């Protein structure tokens, strides 16, 4: 059994909360806590020669807490249930269009740039949360590990630049901003929305769930069509 590193958990917590305090103080989107934590911890592991597997074992409890954290997102949804019931058709339409746009753009651009089918399949589910993206990629012949990297990259981009772009486009209602962030940037975008506004977080978490379902159901049909058109 691989021996873990006892200090990996406190190191992760200290770096993350320090990065969060810095982001709150300086109000700079690029100082996203996740991005800063990666920029600190990854070079540290490379310099010390510590394998990622050993680091992960020491901080595995954080990974185990992801599932109850996602379930907890249901509470703000419950508090916004009256608005969701009143606008459920619009919400589903937005999520469907957003999911299809994310899949088609990612897969088509990859194929047009000469990527192999398995790489395009890995990129296609980039805008849904990691477990769903990895399962979808594997089901259509992609590489789950590459999908996970794409998901994290897209999520960080959305969390860092998403709200600025929405403000530039003059999209100001909390429900619209939340749906856009959840559709494009999954859990990381949702976490950013929760920090910005409670209602935004509720609609973002709703979009995260709906887009995950839509992508899971439609990706096996969308990808073969993309291969015929652009492969």
C-alpha cells in the first residue's frame, strides 16, 4: 500500500485559504483560489519528486467531501423552486442549446484542426462536471484523463473570466448569469456564482445538473455526426 504524506492535507488547506483571502483582498479574477493552489502545489511536487498518488492519498478526504458538497447544492435549488417551476421550459431550452453548442464547438474545432477521433471525443464533453465528462468520453471512444484536464481548464476559464464577459455583454439578471455559468463552466463556475450571489448559485447548480443529463444522453449521437461532417 502506498504511504501517504501527512502534511498534504494541511498544505492544501493553507494554500487554498491563503489564495482565497488574497483574491478577496485584491479583487483580481486571475487570482482564482483553485488556479493559485495548482500553481503552488504542482511545482512543489515536481521539485520534491513526490508522486501525485502519494500526495492524493494524504488529502483524499477532500475528494471524499466532493459528493456531499454537490448534494448540498440542492438546498439553494429548493429555495428557488417557485421561479424554476414558472420558467422550466425556458431553462431546459437554454441548457439544451448551451450543451449542444459546447459539444459541437469543441468536437468540430478539434476535428478541423486535425485531431484524432479519440482526442475530439475527449474534448467534446468539456463543459460538464468531471465524473460525467469522463464517463461520456469513455462511452464514445475518448480518453477520460484528457477529458478531466479539459473540464478543469474550461472551469477555471469560466470562473476567472465568466462574470466579466457576462457584464461586458450586459447580462445582469442573476438567473441568466447563473444558467450561463453552470452551462459553460460546470462546478467551478457554480462555486464562483455561489460566492457572487445566492440566486446565481442556485440557477448555476440547476444548469450543471441539466446539462450533465443532456450531454450524457446526446453525446453518443452527436459525435458520430461530427465525425461524418468534419472527420
